[in-house]
C-alpha cells in the first residue's frame, strides 16, 4: 500500500489550499480516508474523515472552513482548506483504513507541510 500526499505549501492567512492523497495497491478496497494534522510537540489530531459512501466527520473547530471529498475511481481523497489561519500551520497526514483479508488495516501516508503566514 502506498499513500502519496501532496498540495501543502506556504499561504497567507485567509488563503486556500487543496491537499490530495492518492492510494495505490489497495486490492480489497478503501473503507475510510482521512486527514490528520500535527504540530511539533502536540499530538496528531483528526481533521476530517470520509467513508466510501461519502459520510464525513470533521473536527468541530474546522467545520465550515475545511471540506473533505474523495474520488473512489481514483482512490484519492482531497482536503479543501479555506480561510486558512496561522494556527492551521501543521504537518498534514493522510490516513486510510483498508479492507484486509481478515480485518481492517490502517496506513499513514507521509506528511505534507502547510504553513500559514499572518
């Protein structure tokens, strides 16, 4: 299983970024795709998740500014981030739950850095 995250970068406060996470080699399918973020010295926190049928969950503080979506045909998840704030600065990680032979399997992708300048 390979997860390729992209789309991070430097943006001014109030700007937008769109992150992508492409999953390859998932022969039994992807149940849940999600985005998480981590600031140095803090725990990794859930940003948003989306199931294969499109059910979404968001961190309460991010509702209305961030939108998660996925393209099942491409095994790709997206995170549209609008009205970015300096406190959104973090490394953003993609995480996916796959259907395994006997159980669900969770994988992390590499992080992509988002920096929001004031």
